[in-house]
C-alpha cells in the first residue's frame, strides 16, 4: 500500500511538474511572441520614420533643385533680355549708320554734281567771254575769276553784315533783360528795406496771441496803426509793413509794448497805440 501511495504521489508530482513546465513554456512562448510583435512594430516604425525622413530629404533636395533651376531660368531670362536689348541697340545703330552713310553718299553725289555743273558753267562763261572779247584763254580765265571773286566778296560781306546785325540785336535784347532784372531786384530789396520793420517776439506762441481769436487782435492793431502786420513761418519775428515811416515806427513801438505787457486784446491795443 505504501509503495502504491508513493507511486501515485510521484505520478501526481510529475504531472504537476509537467503542467508547470507547459504553463511556463506557454508563458515563455507568449512573452517571446509579444516581444517579437513589439520588435516587429518598432522595426516597422523605424522603417516608416526612415522612409519619412528620406522622403523629406528627397523633397528638400527636389525643392532645392527646383529653386536652383528657377534661379538659372531667371538669370537666363535676364541675359536674354539684355541680349535682346543689345540687339535692338545694334539694329538702331546700324540703321543710324546706314542713314548717315546714305546721307553722306547723297551729299557727295550732290557736291560732285554741283562741281560738274560749276565746271561746265565756268567753261561756258570762259568760252563766251573769249568769243565776245577776243581774249585768249588765260586772260578770259583771269577776268572770270576776278569777277567771281568780287561777287563772292560782296555776298560774304552781306552775310557778315546780316550776322553782325543779328548779334547786335541779340546783345541789345539780352542787355535790356539783364538791366530790367537788376532794376527789379534792386527795387524789391530797396522797397523791403524802406517799407518794413521787424519786431522780435519771445516765442512763436506769441504769434497766435497777436492774431487773436478769429483775427480780432491783428485787425484791431492794423486799424489803429494804419499798417499791415505780416506773420509768416519766420521764427521769432513779426513784420510791420507800411509806406508811412512814422506810422510804421509807432506800430513797431506799440507792438513791442504789447508783447512786453502781455495783455493783448482790442481795447488794450487801442490804449497802447494812443499812448505811443
């Protein structure tokens, strides 16, 4: 009985060991499969990341190449424009040169034609003079040249006198303009010196007080003194203008008193002007 119980116990223990071993083996296999799946997933993620990085790098390289190509195309277009402009300039210059050469050729032909006509005319006149006067060839030529020289001298003198007359008229006109300009400038400066007086003010804010609300103060001052008050952008200065030297001086003194007093209003203006 004891041996049988022992055997059964050993069998049970052996079965339990096998079950534990199988369970452990299954657990190991499960763990290994889980690790394998995790490793495969990580590998796939790494491959995807590398693929994304490679794609991004490829796109960057492609974008860089496109930008370089675009820049090269822009440079080529610019060079093409420059070449086209140079070609246009060359065509214009060629046309100008052709036109100049054509005009020069026409002038040369016209000069040659006139020279030939003049030679024929001289020969005809020389022959006619020889036939009419009975002079020989040399005497006829000398007389004809003398006549031509006298005619050219008269024409040259007429042209010179015409130009001299034109120059004289131009000089007279320019002199008249310069004289009028000088008189105007001198008159303007002299008028400004003899018809205006300046009054210094402590600040440009005083200009607004002199003018007053809606211009009441300046109108009252001009009415009381009989002069014009000029207030412009000139800093620190007010101008009193008038042809009457006494009125202008009274206005200058009165304005200085008003500025020093500080009370500038129509009634005070009349009072100060009356006192001055």
